[in-house]
């Protein structure tokens, strides 16, 4: 852990190094760093979410189109 990582009770609470990585890579890293996390949720940027604080949940917000949108 670098000194810039947010830490609570000796546990990592944010992952700035995952910005720009794939969702699957992010989930894998988060769960490796924090095996106590039960849920990793993925939402579009700006999506409404509950404001409850849960220490067993991490939310990932995404806004990139990864492939060409096509009719079909």
C-alpha cells in the first residue's frame, strides 16, 4: 500500500490505481486487497445509489463505451 491510499483500521478503502483498468481487473484487485468485501457493484457515472455506508461493499462507476454500438 502506498502512503496515498486511504486506509481505515489498517485496511485499504480506495483504489486510485484502478482508474482506466477493466471492470474485471478492478474487481479482482479489490477482492484480493479486501477479502472481507462481499459486494462489488458497477454503475454508470451519475446513477442514483443509496447513501447508506456499508464496509463490505465497493462501488465502481464507469462511463466509457468499450465497443461500437450496433443495431441488432
